C-alpha cells in the first residue's frame, strides 16, 4: 500500500503538469493561428495565391488560403505542445513518435510552398504566352502545355521534398523523360523522317505567315505595358505633388 500511494503521489503532479501544458498550449496555439490568419489576410496573401490556381482548388472548401495556413500553424504548434506535455512523463513511445512528426513538418511546409510557387509561375507563364501569342492558332495550346509542364515539375519536386517513395518518384520522372525521348526516336527512326520534314516545312510556312501578326501582338503588348507604367508613374508624381502642396498649405 505504501508503494502504491508513493506511485500515485509521484504520478499526480505529472498528470497535473500534463493537463496544464495541454490546456495552456492549446489556447496559445489557437491565438497564434488566428494572428497568422489575420496578418496574411491583411497583407493580401489570398489575392496573391489566387493566380496560382489555389482559389479553384479551394472553391468547394469553407477555408481560404490564409485559413489553411492558419490551420497548419495551429496543428504544428499543437504537436509541439503535445510533445512537451508527454515529455513530463519522461521517455515514452508517444514522445518519440511526436518528435519524428515534428521533424517531418518542415518538409511538408517546403512541399506546400513548392506547389504554390510552381502554380503561380505556371499561371504567370500561361498568361504571358497567351497575351503574346493568343492571336495565333497554336498560342493557347502552347500556353497550356507550358503551364502543365511547370506544374508537373513542381509536383515532382514536392514529392521529392516529402521523400514519399523516392525510388518510385525518381523512376517515374525518368520514365516520363524516357517515354518522350523514346517516342521521338521511334517516330524519327521508324520511317518518320519524311513526315517530320513535311510537318517542319508546314510549321515554318505557318510561322512565316503568322510572323507579322506575332510581331504586331508583341508590339501591342509592349505598348500596353509601357502605357501602364507611364500611368503608374503619373499617379505617383501626382500623389507626391499633392502631398507637397498640402505640406506648404499647412505651413
């Protein structure tokens, strides 16, 4: 009985400390997640990631991009809180498991960042190609292919960062490259030289026909960019001049 009471007396303070750390850590993680969400919404994070296709991916969800980041921050911090709480009991399998999960979190965040950045770059490249070559017969197709290629590279990079079956991911990536190269070799070597020559001649002929249109569109896009830059410069100069006039009036 004395040994039992001694074990209970030693366990109760640990249990109280576990509950205190758990409750206080929960509210601290909740407050920090809300703060991160508010800061991201104020700096325009949601609008910045809309171009990368994140808005379409979250269209059927009740969360936007900043809410999703806030949830990730909350669960990441709460995992740290759980590790601290279970650490009160000393070395145990749960603490070891949580330590491994926490050590894996930076890789998850890096993979999410890679996907978001790749999606944004793909959207910008697609928009730029469509703006430059949208009037040509192959402009939209080329823009779509470029966007898909950038997203695919970003997806492989994210999977590599997560280290999810790296042998399979690397093998799949090299298999895709081998399929593309092998298809080209078979097409050229298997009696496809003359058809490819004909296609190339047709492509060059179409390029010569559409070259003036391409130059006109490129010039139009450059003129629009220059006009927009001039408008922004004029607004900035008007704002600075009005500010200086108000200062002189006040003095």
